[in-house]
C-alpha cells in the first residue's frame, strides 16, 4: 500500500448491480494512497444536519478529483425534481470544473449512437420504472453522457474536459483508472493547474 497522499477522489455512480466494481474501484484508488469518497463505503464526510443530496454535493465541493460512472440505470435516489442524486453529483462537478474522469458503460454510448442514427433524442426513451435488475437503458443516462461529452458545444474542436471512457467490464475500468491515477505527481499537477 502506498503512503497516503491525501488527495480526495469523489466516486459517483449508481450502486445496484455494480457493488463489486465499486469495491474494486475503492480498493484500487485507496491502494494508490487516495482518500476515496464513496457513498457505498460510507467514506463521504457527513453532516447529520444535511440531507443525503446535500452531503453528496458537499463531498463533490471538497474533493480534488471526480470519478463518475454513467451506467444504463438512472438510480433509485431520484428526488422530487426528477433528478437523481448521482446526476446532481455530476452537475456539481461540472459547475465547479473539478478535474474529472468519466467512464461510461458501453451500452450507454451504443444507445446514444443508435438514437443519433434514428434521429431521436434521449427524452424519446421512456423513463424506466422497473426493478433493480431491469436491463433497459434509461434515456436520462444518455442525456448525462451527452452533457459529459459537451455534445451541445460547437464546433467540436472547442470542447474541453469532455473525455468519456467507455468500458465493458472491470478490466477496462481498471486499465483506465490505473493509467490516470498511478502517477500521483501527475494528478497533483492536474489539481494545481485547475486552480
């Protein structure tokens, strides 16, 4: 195990059907010495006077780096305004322009390409109201992907901070996270350059 570097990494993701991957993500980042903020592990600093969403947004505000997973499932933490806690975490990271690494389940990017080919919008997919094992892709996840890649920014060459790495399985995720996080000094420079 590496010495603690005290760089705070916030990991944002829906949890259901992804628990093992999140455990692996936590172990990998923790093994490099990062302080990992991950709700599933209970490592987000909490204020008992705040709501879950406020605590999560505060965690994003305090983090140095944001790692977000866009999955086919929108999540069970959907609030009264129809927006999930996970999406609120992403939005907060975008607003604060926190250095971020976004990974997307390849089914989301495939669905996006299919929608584009059919000349449909993500909102044309009805929201999924199924159980946690429903394999239908929620259109809101495609919309989040579009936001992450700055799909609305033209010309395309003017987009920045819009890299989204597709993954199929843990090996794809591991390879990407190792490439991004094993050089702690490079990560420190990203943080300093972003201030």
